C-alpha cells in the first residue's frame, strides 16, 4: 500500500470521526433543549406551604379519588391566586386575594412548565414560572418555542371554538414572568403556550373525538412553525371527564319555591314587582328578576307562572296564577344562607299578596319541610367541598354552565 493510499485512509478516518463527533454534540444539545422545554414539574406556587416537587410520571392520589370519582389519578388542585394572571376578566373581582382550596377566587392549577432563561449570576435566582392549569377539570396541551408570534395560532384559535367545549389559551411572553390570555391579533411573541379544554359541563363529558381534534390541530400548528408540543393522555382524560360528569349530575339541583293564591284567586303582580325591586332584584332581558352577588352572579331568581314574563312596566292590578323563586344549588356560594334568605323573601311575598308558599307539588312548605331541604343542601355542599368543587367557586361556575 502506497503512502498516498495510507494518507487518504487517515484523512477519511479523521473526517468520519469529526462527523460522528459533530452529530453527537448536536444530539446532546437538542436533548438539553427538549428537557428544558418539558421538564418535570417544579415546586407549585399555588400549592399549600410545604409542598414539594413531584416527578412528572408520578401521580399524587388526592381525596378526589373516592367511589364517585373512580377515574384513577385525579389530582386535587389548590385554588390560590395566580400572580397577575390576566384571565377570566368577568370574574376578576372575586380573585383580589389568595384563597384556600376551592374558594371562588380562582380555579387555576399550576403544572409543569417551560422555565424562562436563568437570571444573571449577580441576581438571586427567580422562582420558575408555572403554567396555569386546572388538573381536575381540564385537558392540557403544552407548546414550547424560542419565540412564536400570537397570530401563528389564529386558525387553531378559531377552529377550537367549534369543538363544543370551552378552550383556554394561555401564553408566557418571551422574557416575561406573567402568563396572559392569548389573543391572536396581538403582536406578542410567546416562549411557552398552554392550551386546555374543559372536561365537563352541563352538556355532559367531553368526547374522545373532541380531545383528539384539539391535539391534532395543535400538532399541525406546531409542525408548521417548528414548535415543541406535548399532548396529555386522551384515554386518561376521558376517564376523568366521565367521573366528573357523574359527580356533577348527582349534585346538580335546582330548588323552586312557589307563591300561589289561596283557593281559586290570583296574586297581584304589581305588589310582587314592587317587593322584588325593593329587595334589590334586577329585571333581566328574559323577563326574570334576579338577585345578584358582588360578582354579578345570580343568587336566586323570580319568574312569573304565566307565559308572559315580567316587564319593566306592570299594569296596575295585573294578576297571575303565581310566581316561582328558583335557586341553582351548585352555582351559589354560602348556599344555606342564600336559601334562608330566599325562603324569608318568599314568605314576605306570600303575606303581601295574601298567598301561600308551596313546593313544586303545591304542598304548603312548613318549618319542618324547610329544614328537610336545608339538610339535603348541607349534604350536597359537603360532597362538593370534599371533591374540590365548592358551591359558587369559579370551578363550580365553569362545570355547571
């Protein structure tokens, strides 16, 4: 073998070694980026004091995993104030301060996140930013990037509205420490995005095709814009959705109290309207009076028995067969107190028009009958508290919508 051949072999070996080394370095760098994008959950800022990080593949078994919630692996979510989260603006007044588990102030859950760039060595390390996510009632898709413009999600954002369940879009802007609701028309670049779909509401549990469609749509967007994406387990989410739906059906109760005339008479609507307005009830566009709380959410409603709804101007002497007071049990905070107030108001109306307070079967409501209803309400509210869905909380308002 000549010196030329030996030289060529040596050069070839060096080139091959260099290529292998370059590929190894590139693969190692990519692995580090991927691990940084979807690392195991860090300490949860919304968890109670003393909480510790948990492995991404290790599920904490909460109190929610009882016979009613028989879909394994439901994580109880601590509902505490998320720092400066710009979401659910309609309910923002209720989230002015941190609240204990299940309070109406917030329904967000933090989970694994894509951490921001580390701070300069001269400054103390900032705590990782956790993504907003409610593990109990939401399915999650995580997206990571080096900076993706909001309008990249425009088509997916519009299509998600047709899937039949509530979808939330949250993003962490590049270089920011606060999550915000994504609006595709904003000129904002995001380094992390979390998209969630609600697992159940009053229309029932989410279906597999709805979750699969959401994930497929986002995977297509991620491929188009070279984004990193991780979809949650669809089968596990379906089990959770069905368990949540069964629980909601059990506690979804509407209580009605009626004021009817004695004998074959009628009740004076003019007096009814006057009492409703004096009590602070507001007349809606649907012709139903409602007593609202500080958030603008109904505590109980007043409607006319007759087909004609209430109007802003009631003719003097206008009469009706009766009126109904309605109380939506799972959507009202401090329900026992509100129920007592509704009963007192119903009795006042009955005295004003010379009528009688009866149940839906037109049986007079006695003190013992009222107390029996209160006992049933107490049991419902205890069950809701035990499963992390307190009545009137933001989570309850979302589930019972």
